[in-house]
């Protein structure tokens, strides 16, 4: 079970769901890099649940990417550990990877492969039989809205399409745990919305963890939001819970009537 922190901070942690499967359990995770003045991840404890999207929210340097890199086996923890569907990341990483999908901040694409070839390659890499992998290619192309780009080399795709494909590749091969590091970073608003739709469609039956800088994104996509700073978990709960804890403001609606139309503007005023 997670330890939310000092007693005075308990009010900032919503009671965890009791009827959901724990996909990922992080237990007192610490990561200190050589020469670092303070831990990049400092005693992080949190649970992630199947069928939910959990957002890591925090500024640059908060420890989001480091924590995700530890969960995917890129870095070993200095101390503490995490289990993914009961398997320990320190001893069972090879078994974990068969059901793990990840999308780092940079795109993981080969410029000389087509869109369809990418999906097929990553699906086969996860151990899918050829027939199932080919079926997954067809389904994924439809869900991405890219059937017309099937034979297009990824180097010829727009930045938004490349990012959308990279995010989708994290879900192929039956990945049960999907870890996405700023999946909408640097994309246009249309592609950003397409990625949102993709995540909402594929979260069922999976444990999805994503990092983001945008509160609106966390609010729209996430079942739970975890705010981290300096490697520590400051608060965790549903977006509504966090708004009740920290929200202090109101909406002001302005209506301007003109000759041919009415202009309506809704503003949120923060009192803090």
C-alpha cells in the first residue's frame, strides 16, 4: 500500500479505490544520480489501477521522467522497488516487458519503414502470431485515422502524425501496462485531440500512466492525478477531489449583444 507522506498532508490524498486491480505498485522509490545534490525521485509511493489513466503532473525536473524510466527498466532504483502485476522490477523485468508498452518524450520511429510496417514490427516484437499482428495493423490504422497513410514512410509524416503513431505503438501487442512520457508534447491542437481520443479508447483493461505539464489535459483524460515536485508526491486524487482541495475561484460569464450576433465569453477567475 502507498504511504502518502507526513500526517499533515493526508488531507491531500483521496481514498484509493477498493474495487479495482492494482496494475503498478510503487513502494518508497528513491533514485539518486552520481553527483546529484538531491534525489531525482525521493521516497515515491503510489498505486496505479487497471482501467484507469493516472496523470503525473509536475514541472520540469520534478522527477516524472525518472520515475517512469525506472518503471520501464531504463534505470535501476537506488532503493525501494515497484511491482507490475505482482512482478518486481528489480528481478522480473524481462517478464514484465512482455506486457509493457512505453512511449518516451522522443518518437521511436524508423524513417525507412512505413506506418503499417511499424505497427506490424512492434506487434511481432511483443510475440503476437503473424495473423494476429496483421489484424492488429488493420485495427490500429482505423483507430489512428491513418488508413490512407498505410504505405507512407514515417519520415514523410507530419510531426503530429509521427507523435500519434509513437503513442499508438505503446499499446500494440496486448500491452497491459502503458507508460507515456508527455505524449502530446509539441503537437498541434488537432493531433493533440486525436491522441486524447486514442488514450480514452484504449484505456479499458489497461493500466495507463502518463506525464503532462497541462492541467486541462490531466483534467480531461485522467481518473486520478498525482502531483509531484522535487521527486516527492504532494497530492493524489481525482480531478474533482483536487479541485475541491485547491480550487479557489469562480466562473464569470460575459455576454455582449451586437447587431447580428451575441458574443459569450466564460472566464475562470482564480482568487489565490
